[in-house]
C-alpha cells in the first residue's frame, strides 16, 4: 500500500476479507489485536489471515 489507510477504513477491509472467506466479521471472532497489526503496517488481508489463524487456535 502506498498510502496508509485510516484505521476504520483498514478495519472495514479486514472485515470484508473475513466475510468473503469465512462468512463472519471480526465482531464474531475471539478478541484479536487488530490495532497492533495496523500499527505494524500489515495489510488488511495479512491481519485477517492472522485473526483467522488465531481463531482456529482459540
């Protein structure tokens, strides 16, 4: 990403990815540190994949 998205825009993209892949948004998953992913510069898909992996371990 050449320009960093605002957190709320980025989180919407995370939720879109999750919904397309598993039919749920982040609100339906166990707590996950999305903000840490955003601060680290992760893409929405990277964060969504990490949240999905975390959910499977939880």
